[in-house]
C-alpha cells in the first residue's frame, strides 16, 4: 500500500483506510481485531470510526486493540462527533463537541485524536462556534487535525472561509459518499475540496456492497449480506439502487474486471483511488477475508481506456445549467478531463 498526503496540510495516510462501522455490529471483537492486525500488517495507517458506530463500541474495540499492541502511534485514528450530542445540546454546538471528544478519547484510550471529523452540517449551529471549539481542542493538544463529513459545496466553502477569516483550523479532510454508483460529490463538493487543498476519504467506495456484483436485478437479497440483513438499509437500499443506471455501471465494471482477471471490487476501488482529490478509500468489510480481498486492489492501476469506459458508464448526467454548461462535446464533465492517476498520485498536491 502506498501513502498519500491527506490534503495540503493533513497527515500522511495509507491510500486505503480501514472503515470500522461494522465493528460491534456485523463484526464481533475477535474478528475486528483480526482485521486491525491484517490492516496494520499490510501497511495500512488510517483507521476510521465514529462515536455513533455501534453506540461507541467500535471505538472501544479499537481502543482495546491499541492497548493490547502497546499503542497506536503508528496509526492515524479518525473519529467523529455530531450525531450523538449530550442531552441539552445541539449536534455541532461547542458544548456537544467538547463533551463528545472526551467520550471518544476515553473509549479509544488515547490522549489525542489524530483526525476529528464533524459528521455532518448542523443547520442550528453557526460553524464559527464549532470551529472555535475545534480550535480550542487543537490548542489543548486533544485533536491534531479536523475534517468534515456529509456537507454540500456551499457549506464546505463557508466552513473553510470562516476558519481562514477567524484564524481557526481549516479542515484538512472531507469524508463524503463517493463511488462509481454515486458521483454527486463531483458537482460542487469535490471542486470546493480541491480549491481548498482538502483531501477526500470517500465512504462506501463499493456502494455498500453493490460494486462487488453480489446483488442482482431480479431477486431481493437474502442471507448474511448487508441488504440480505436489511434490504431497506441506507442509501444502498435495494429498491433505491436497483435501477437501470446501477446495472449499466455494474456491466462496465464486470467487463473491465473480466479483462484484468480481477474481482469487480478491485476495479471499482482502483477507479475511485485514481480520481482527483481522493487521498484514501475507507474500506468497509464484515470479515478479515473481505478486507484482505479488498486490500489486494491496492496495486491495481487501470489503463486510461478502462478508466474512461467506467467514467462514461457512470456519468452522473448533469443538469443543463449551470453544470452542463461546463461539459465538453462528448458529454464528459470537466472533472473527467483532469489528469487522473494511480494509487499514490490522486490524493493531493503533494503526493509521496
Ligand atoms: N461519514 C459517514 O457518514 C459514513 C457513512 C458510512 C460509512 N462511513 C465509513 O466508511 C466505511 C466504509 O463504508 P461502507 O461499509 O459503506 O463501505 P463499502 O465498501 O461500500 O461497503 C462495505 C460492505 O460491502 C460488503 N463487502 C465489502 N467487501 C466485500 C467483498 N470483498 N466481497 C463481498 N462483499 C463485500 C460488506 O457487506 P456485507 O458482507 O455485509 O454484504 C461490507 O460491509 C465505514 O466503515 C465507515 O468507516 C462513513
């Protein structure tokens, strides 16, 4: 696995990160620790969790793993606040951020959080209040870097402009949903992140499992898969995503995968890793076997004609104005004309 700078000012992270949303849910502690061992053994350095994952159990599992191996100084641990505010507080209010960070520090068993994400926009809290709380945490040494997740373009720009104007920490990282099945981030959010030197750590890079090819058009899923457990779950819910467009994209992924003798998941991950602004992919898995298979994608560099085929098949279909106005004659958005590269070259202005 190679390394990337997370944005212009962030830490150095592995190009593939370990997402831990399954810890304490589909994945029990013993398997989670096998996944963490595997990830560290394969050169992974970025671990992503949140205070709300299994009600804090994900953070606790990571904390116990860290203590058992004598610390996590070789890891960048990211966690999040916003969706579990203490009673009497708003999501991203100062009181909430300052209380939530103490809970995460305690569960992770650490003195400082390497990367602290605000998990989403809070319409009831002025971002300057959140940024001041984060600034105080950075000054106190309890947080090293800050990031945001699940924001629109104008919200991200407002956060960055406010931080610069007030001398507060500018986010180094953005955590959006982004995959071949959902490229909505390219309209506003990705350009804003690039403009501000922010590195992206996309979540659901396999579309919640769809891009492995495991879900077909004709049969509702059953059995021990995410949608077998709950077909209505999240943005990847079966009825929401079982569309002609999804199957067009899956067809292109399947064709490219067959040409390379690789699983579909490798192709989907390789495409995303090579997109502009992407620093590190958050790999989700329920088992060490899945994680190992996904980490095998790390060395895959798709040739330009394959990248192009996937990009065209998944083109988000921009509205005529203003977005369509910046498309070229071939219907490929201006972001698709930017240089894309392989792992280790897509993440930031300063790849290493
Ligand atoms: N900031 C946010 O709001 C936010 C939101 C969501 C996630 N995240 C972060 O992003 C991480 C990844 O998200 P995600 O879990 O949705 O990612 P994903 O990679 O799109 O989906 C992961 C799921 O796909 C299936 N899968 C993965 N590899 C597979 C393989 N090789 N073969 C067959 N099935 C496979 C597994 O589900 P089954 O086996 O159960 O079907 C696995 O749990 C999370 O862990 C979390 O850290 C952040």
